[in-house]
C-alpha cells in the first residue's frame, strides 16, 4: 500500500524489514503474526529480526499467532504429555507381552489395542491432510490443528517454554523423536524384567527377552511411520514469497536455498532416512 510521499505501508499478512522495505514476505500459516503497517512491524512478542515474524522473543511462546508469556499451564502440559506417552508405551508393552501368551490373553484387550492402533493411523493421515494448507471450515480446521501433536509438532505442547530451540535443533528433535520412544520402551522392558526377578516370577529365568523389546520397538515404528516420513520431508516442502525467495513450509524462518540451516536440516533428514 503506497500513500504517497514515499511512505510504504504493508497489507495485513505481509512483512518486510525496516532496512529492506521492498523485500516483502507473505506470512504463511498464522497470518495474524504480521499485522501489516510500516515495515518491520510484527504482532506483540514477535521477533522483528526474523523472517516474516516467524519466531517469538526469548521467554515467550506462540499461541494463535501471538507470542505470550510462558505460564504454569504450559509447563504442566509438557509434563502431562510426557507422562501419557510413557503410560501408552507401557500399555503397548503389556499387550504385546500378553499376545505371546495366548492362553492368558484377554480378547477384549487385544481388540482395544488394535482399535487404538487404527485410530492413531487415521489421526496421522489427517495431520498429513492438514499440511496441504487448504482453508478448511470449522470445526474441522481446529480438529486438524489439535491433532498435530501426533505428528511430533513440538510447538503444540509449548516445548519452547521448557527448552528453547533453533529451527535445526527443533527439526532434529522432531525427526529423532521415535528414538526417544524406543528408549522409553527399553526402560519399561528392563524395569519389568528387574521386577520379575526381584519377585522370582515366571519370566525371571528367561534371559533378557530381547525379542519382546524388538517387537515393541517395531510396533512403535509402524504406528508412527506416517508421522516420521512426513517429518523427514519437511526441508523439501517450501513456500514462495512475493520477493521471489523461498522458505521452508514448516519452519518459516529458514530459507529454502540449500545453504546454512536448510543444508543442515536436509542432511539430518537424509541420515534419518537411513
């Protein structure tokens, strides 16, 4: 928007730096973070030095496009999600252990586990649909956003309040999240063996039973396969801005140019594929 007298104003949803007013970026995703107006203007709490107001200032986290102060609820959310994740892995371990003991296996437990697995798969498919960046109507749009936690979207649980991360570290953590799940499964497995040996249970003399641990790890990999593949491809999904530059779709502050942070993310994604 040009009001004359060399005064340049940006429309809502667009951003340019005060030092480079002609280099205009479109604010993909949450457009509210770019209110428009004079170059260099971002929504409250946004770092004006980042590309298209993509990052919050230190000590803040994003909520509906606005950066707000971290509170007790944000720390509690991270803790609750972590605890629930550990509980779900423990339940999966018990189900798979009972599956190997057909005579002791409750049919209802197996059916519930199969149903849960199907539900997780459908949820991950919906998170892939959300990445198409289609303007869905409500309440479907809100449902898709809420389900992004199943795609290892760390911003959904306000991880920045606990451990602020640069885009490359955030991508690496998201990509290697499955390894963390494997580590939790290992703790559950060896904890169960230690408990059995302390009480002289039937499993005490059967060694480490690595096959059960591998079965649990393989099931976790199968369950989160869609989310894992989607995360690995993140550096190769880019958006083009009005100034001709490209940025990563999921990480608005990273240029798609095969250099610097983008190169690091591409290497991490390629190695993770192996």
